[in-house]
């Protein structure tokens, strides 16, 4: 793995502080002199690091006023947004928006997979549903999350669209963390097992509309469960 430049290290450390909530949206970040002293680097290095975050629209410079943190909705770096989603302080909004994104992508992927999925893949999906049930019975959260993620991964690849898998790959780390949080609730596990079974039935019918609806209903239930059992709203 290539070693990060000093500019990259400083940019990463400043982003960590932003994600941790030290500098909320709309606040001014410290000046070059303060940051160069903290990171023990030159002001030129700090200037280039801040330019990096500015190019990603994480920061914006207002002449005569300072450098401000932009709202997450304006950020242009997927990696930075994912870091904020997995490590940030605004968990509720990020969790809901992540399900919204999954709903947009996974319902379409499931629709495509209905006419393209192989019998072997259907058998693998059944295996993962059984694995989820077995993990639920013995309260093995790690095994449950692993089978859950693998189930959805099979469908994404069965869609036959190479862009779907590429788009979802960066989300895997965030999804794994989120699943570990939500799947602690036994009721959520039970709902997930039931809806996963319905998705396999729909795919086995080779009916794209039915498959899309089955995944959409699963996403809606996931959102409802998140709000009921986790966010309690």
C-alpha cells in the first residue's frame, strides 16, 4: 500500500476531527498557524491539506472571514461521506439515508436478478436464510450479520450489472457496522429472516415485478424497525 503524503495525513486528521463533531457544519476551522503547530508541519503543508478538503467540498473559504465546514449534504467525496456515516455523531439521519440509498439500488438490482439469477445462486440464497435462522436461534450476532450481508451480495451480483457491485463495494464497511447495531434486536432478526425468505420465493418465480416488490417491502420493514427499535421515533 502506498504511503500517504504528509499533506494527506494532515487532511485525514482534520477530517477525523470534523467527523467526530469537533468542528460542526458552519463553524470555522483553526487557522494555518494553529494547525501547523498542532501537526508539527509547515504552513504550506497545512494550506495544501485544507485545499484538498476544499476540493472535496468539505471546507469552503470565505475571504476575510475564514475557512468553514460545509454541511454533509454538500460534500463531494464518497469516502468522506462514508466515514461520517460510520463514525460521525449524526447517527439517526445517516442510518435513515443509508436505507433510502439501499432501497433505490437494491430494489432495482432484485428486479434485474429475477430473470438472470441461476439455480445455483437461488440455492445459495436459501443456504444464507437457513444460516440466519440458525444464528438467530443461538444468538450469534456475528454469524447473522455475515449471512445477511452475503445474501444481499449474491443478489447484487446476480443482477448482472457490473456497476451495481462497484457502487455498493464502498458501502460494505458501513453496512456491516449498521447491521451489527440493528441486528442486536431479536425482533429485527425475525423480520429480516421472514422477508429474506419472501425475496427468494419472488426470485424463484422469475417475476421481476414480484421480486422488486419483495425487496421494497423488506427495505420498508427495515426502515420501520430502525425507527421503532433503534431510533425509537
